[in-house]
C-alpha cells in the first residue's frame, strides 16, 4: 500500500492522536474514508462513461457527411 509499512502507519497514527486528540481522530478517519470512497466511485463512473463512448462511437456524428463544414478545396465555397 503505497510503500508504507506497519511501522510507518503506527507512527502516523500516533502523530494523529497527539495532534487531533482522541475525540476528533475517529471522525477524521471516517471523513477520510468517505472521501476516498466518493473519489473511487467518481473514477469508476468516469471510466464506465468512457468505455461506453469507445464502444458506441461518438454520439453526435458529423451532420455534413464528414467534411467538418469544409466544402471547397480551400475551405470556402
């Protein structure tokens, strides 16, 4: 997990306990957990949207036959 071992996690927990105190520490861990879950959910949703676009192709294709609005050889008609 990010190259952090048990000893490092223990040091981080002790520092958090000293800085935040025993009353605020559980709430802080809860808020961090909720934030991480929401971030993962958002990434998952974005990934699923991206996958569906790649499978289905563009939803709004060109309406002018694929020329991108260019009709003449130099772009003017």
